C-alpha cells in the first residue's frame, strides 16, 4: 500500500516515477517500517493527559538516539529535543502525546486494551481516539530526517512532545516551565493534526483562524425543593434549567453577529432523585466555542446574564441565584499566521500536487497549539491537517453509503500509513524550506 501511495504522490507532480528521486520522500519511505512499528506500539499503549510517562520516555529515547539534546519532564511529562546546526532560524515542531478515556472499538489487531482511572475518578478504557499516535510517529520520523540531513540546513530545530492537549493544559504547562527561556526561542512554530474530514494523504491548510476558543462552563441552578405533588410550594430547578437551555439558544441566533461563528451546547444536565421529589439543585455542563476574544467574552457574559435573568423570572430568592463557573481548562483559538500559512500551502502544493492540497475552512474544535503563538506574536505559526479517512470509506461516504466516524470516536481508525508518511514528509520539507542554506 505504501509503495503505491508514494507512486501516486510522485505521479501527481507530473514527473515519471523513475525520475522522481527526492531525498525527503526517499528518507521517509525508508523509515516507514520503523515508524509504523512505533505507531502500533503507541496506539496499543495510550496514556491519559498528564500521565504520559512511558510515552514520553519512548519519544525522548528516539530523539537522543538521533543526536538531539533532550530534556524531559518539561511542564510535567513534556519532552524538548534540540538540534543545533549553526546560526540561522529556530523552528519549533510539536506533537501531542495524550490519549482519551474511550473504550476502543476499531477492531484493529493492535487495538488498545489499556484501562485507567481519570483524575475525576472515572475508570475507563483508554484510546488514541484523536490520532495523537500518528502525530508522535511523524514527529519521530521528522526529527530523524532532519538529523540525517544537516548538510541541507542551518539553524536550530526544537522538537517538543507535549502533554495534555486534550485538556487544554499541556502547552501552557510547558510555557510556564520555561519553554521559551530555557530553550532556544522559536521564530517559527509548526504542527499538524490528522483529520477525519479529509481523505487519507490529503493536506488541508487554513489561513487565519483555524480552530476555536473552547470554554467549559458549569451552571448550578438552585431552586427551592419540595414534594412533587405541591409544586406551588417550591421553585422547581428542573423547570428553571429547561428555561435556561431554551433561552441560551437565542444567545447565538439573536445576539451574536451572524458573521461571527459561535456555539453554545448544553452537554449534560444532572438533577433530581425520585419521581415525586422536586430537588434543590440542577447542574448543567456546557461547551462554548468562538473565535475572537470579543465573541468569547460576549458569550460568557450572556450565559451568566441569562442564567440569572431566568432565575429572577422564576421567582427564585436572591440567595439562590445560579452559580456560573468558567472552568480553568480554557483553550484559546488557533490562528495560522501569514505569510507562513500561505508559504506552506504553496510548498505542499508544489511537492504533493494540487489534488492533494486544499484550503480548508475553520472548525469549532480546539487545539492548545495556539498558546505558543499567543505567548509571542512575533512567531510565525501554522498547524495543518493531514487526512486520515481510508480511501474506500471516503468513497462510500461520498456516495451516501456510509457514515464516517469523527475524531474522538471509539471507531476512529485512520489510514495511519498514509498519515504518517505524508505528515513526516510535509514537516521535514517545511523545516528544510525555512532553514534552507
């Protein structure tokens, strides 16, 4: 499969396969058996956010073997590997390491059987349901390529393996632990994410905002409990919560600028204990998505106002007003800067062919890769997508014969060979283009 995949890539450039010798592509092809073995090992042994101990050790060992200066336990379990090659630009290349509390249902022969307990005390299976295993394998492939090609570039490469992306905490933890002061400060930051919305091996680049602000908001709705047969003696928090849910729908549809994307989703409601009891409290869990700082603040302020306003309308006593809490695990929106985003899109189009590179729209998912640019906006920063949907499944979905699993699905099984080969080649080529002699 991999040989035919490379052949298709070479032919897309309009060059006969026999004459399509390319050092980056050839090095990646030679490395693929080892990279796929690493991918399968990482896939079978995922670790939850902030617990990526064995995963980090494997990546640190690979970087040391390739000749990098390696520092472990940065921001918890983070790994920083530095390769200096004379004066020149500094390029940061990042991969994330954490798995998710998901019971795998892919049927892969190397499917995860790992079980663990989350920090919230929930025992669950653990799975790389977001494809971070492909990110790490490509990271290793890239660092090895760059170490073997030092005669082709000058400058410094900073490879970081980041913990806790899924909780929006890893990038901040590494920055707080001195990422930009203890190690060479980058002028460029690059990463990729596998995509469940693109066919395997296709690259997507989004100029400007690429991923959204992500806020988790808890609302504790307080009522006055009592007997279900005598509702007039109570202030029913379940009815009040229902009012809040309904009114929240107008926050996006009637208060936000229609040209500013926004999402407010009530993901869970917990309240009540018995048929004939009106309880005192209901807890609501929300996810809130936006792009700009102003839009984010407008949504958060609106949620607090609506919750209080509905409580007042329901006659809830002043000392029983809802409590709205914006959780600490906030992920800021990811912005792909120019000219780097356009530069990479052009580079990838030349290398892979125009049929394999597309300009993608922004999505409402979140990625804490954004924090590296936000820490210093002089950095040029881009995260791009690499499609992972196996071609047969993609074709069936386009014909309406199948539905595709999304990222975070228990059934997400990307065409890892296509993702890793494409991403390794793309990351290596991007670094060489920036660091070229």
